[in-house]
C-alpha cells in the first residue's frame, strides 16, 4: 500500500492511511483486525475519522516488529519535542517550514548537521519527528555490511525498502562521516562495496524526496565525499556551535525542571559548555544529592578535551553553513553573514 500525503493531517483517517503506507494489503488488513480484536470497539481502536487515537497502534507495532527483526533499522518512539531543546531556533524554524509548507513544488529532502559533539544534533532529529507527526527511523549504516558474500550489497537495499514502508518519516543517520569515509577509496579497498552502498543511498534520497526527510549528523566534514554535500543533494547544511549565553540559560531551565532541582541555587561557570554537559551536571547533582557547584567538578567540557577539533570545525563552517541558532550564515565570533553570499561547500577546499 502506498499513499502520498502531507506531514500534517487534521483528519485522523488520513493519519491512519499514512500509518498503513508501505504495507501490503494483507498485512494492513491483519493489523486492522488485530486492533479491532484488541480494543473491542471500532471507535476505540481509532479506525474512524472521529476515533480518539488517530493511528492504530497495531499498524505501527507491526512495522516496528519488522524493523526490529531486520536488525537494520530502528523506529524511535520517544516523546521529545522542541520544548525540550534550548536554542537551535533557526534550524527548528527551517525544518518545520520545509515540512509544513502546503502546495509547494519543491520537495523537502533533508539537512546535514555539522557541529560539536553534545550540542543536541541527535536529540533534534528525534524531536522533529514528534513535532511533525512522523516516525523517526534510526539508521546505523555500519550494520549494513555483512560477513557473507553479497550481504553488504543486499542489506542496504533491504534497509531502504523497510524505510519506504514507514513513509512519511524522518530518516536519521548519526555521524555519517564514519560510514562514508571509505567511499572515496572504494574499488581499491572493498571492491566497490562502499561506493555501491553510497550510490543506493543517493538514489533513494532523490527518488523519495518528500516521503523521507533525511537528517545526517557529522563531526568531521572533511571525511565526507564532495558529492554528498553538493548543492541540491540536501536542503541545507547547518553548523551547531557551542550554545551562547541565552541558549545555555534556556537549557539550564529545561533540566532544572526535569530533575526537580532548586532553580534558586547558584549555577556553576558554564562558558563553553554543551547542552549535554549542562544536562550531565543536573543529573549528577540529582544522583548524588549535591549542589550544582559540586556536580560541576565532575564535568570536563568537550571544549577542553577537543578544543583543536572544534576550532577546525568552526573555521570550515564559517561562511559555508547556515547558523543553527539565528538567521543567516554561520561566522566565527557570533556575527551572521548576509544570506545569499556565495560560498564553497566542497570539503576539499578547506
């Protein structure tokens, strides 16, 4: 079964049909029957437009079981939203507008998130799915390589078929540079297997624009093939820097509420802390029953342990990537370059 629909459906029947997209008729019928038997009432099962639940859990349960059985993909069913993410306002606005704009001719393809580890790249991808009512499908490209002859060629095709069965979706692949680093040397090192997997991914992205919105994260742009970052492949490349003062304040408030910590106590010095480090400080304070100042003694910021790598990232991203926190291009020092300025996105130019 297949149905092309927009990501936001006011009518629950449309969302039900979206849940059945990609399933065979027999599987969809079995899932509907299971939902009716399990809930005992057509309205309670969510199988009518005015049903309270919108999409039958049996449909998604069957899809999740298929993904789990394959060992290639995983469906994230968490409850994260943008309210759980402090900052990244420009990135949030861009993706929501791309996925919710009605009557568009251009199809949303996805974004590449380059940035410092611990700045919320993975959490953003998971929250976006909940914001637009799409399942977030987690892809580990490292699992696509098999030990038997032919497995490394077949597994990517199988994973892409499974991905199509859950459309419309958010397709998320973390640290993509680790999986694609071997592409440029493929043919010498692995008989072209990596290049073949990469080609299959690019073809799927092109053929399924609008159905799958891809979010890739990377910590090292230099290891990505140039054709992956060329104009037209993705909708945009964003750089996520260490959070600024205002963003850090918002992140503190989120995690102070989450761990029920007294917001009146003194906060530790957090200059150059990531959101993950602020969260870890709050978690440690709650776990050990100590103050935030004491908990901060257990935090070693990534800006200290990987300062040189962060500076290299910033240098490359300046003028080439969109800023995640405010409108325009990212530049070092907090200023934002004029949008529309010609930039070179070829990593080899660094």
